[in-house]
């Protein structure tokens, strides 16, 4: 088992656990940050699978999207 396999398993675990935590957390801001972590982990998995365009696009688009969503949630909910 090489370094790529270990990284794949670790990122898969992060994606699954943070995706599950999105649905069990009480805070919408925490849920958006957990969703961002899940999407970043999936984007890094795409990079490991030699799909650089999809991986980087996922990381950049989802990270910015989740930050904007968290900002609007704080503005409108509090």
C-alpha cells in the first residue's frame, strides 16, 4: 500500500465523515463549512485520480461558493 492509497483512504474518510456531519449539526454555518471540507476532500481525490481540471475546479468553485453561502447565512440569520 503506497502513499497514494493512504491519501485516498484518508481523504475518503474525511469526505464521508464531514458529509455526514452536515446533516447532524445544528448550525447552518457549521454545516456550510463541513460541506466545504467534504467538497475539498472530493476535489483532492480527483487530483489523486489524475483528473486535475475537475479536481481544481471542484476545490475552487465549491470553496468560494460555501464561503459566500456562510457569509449570507450569518448576514440574514443573525
